C-alpha cells in the first residue's frame, strides 16, 4: 500500500478513485506520565512518554485507515492528512484520512 500526502504518485496513474478512508484512535493521558511531564517541563527537554504515545497513536490510526482502504480494493491512498482534537480533559483523538485509489504503472 502506497501512502502519500500528494494528489499524484510519480510513475503511477490513478485508474479508479474509491473515496474517503479514515482511521482514528482516542488516547487518555496517564496520571503518572503527567507528573513526570511536569518535572520535565521544569527542566526542559522532550517528554518521551508523550512522544511514544503519539507515535503509537499515529501508527494505529494509519493501520486502521489502510485496512479500510484494502477492504475497498485500494492499493494506494493519496492526500493523506492528520488531525487532532481534544475529546475531554486528558484525552485526545488522532485522526488520519485520505483518498483510497487504485493505481497502475504509467
């Protein structure tokens, strides 16, 4: 499965557009991580627990979007975008979406 943020894929032609596909996940922060983050914020630097949580969320969302595209018969997804939103205090949604397409070599 080819994923791209662009409308076209070099060397390929889109032969069929299947439509919107998406994947999302909602994650809640852990109170222990929040305490550690407060201390990290005092001294500066990366909050690695949150970095790891966001990376896992992105991968899970991409996996869900890709599975939906495969179910529709796609072999690529174009115009991939990410969005985040706060769902409630200490919980956020990560959404990824794009256009499922069938591509062939030019």
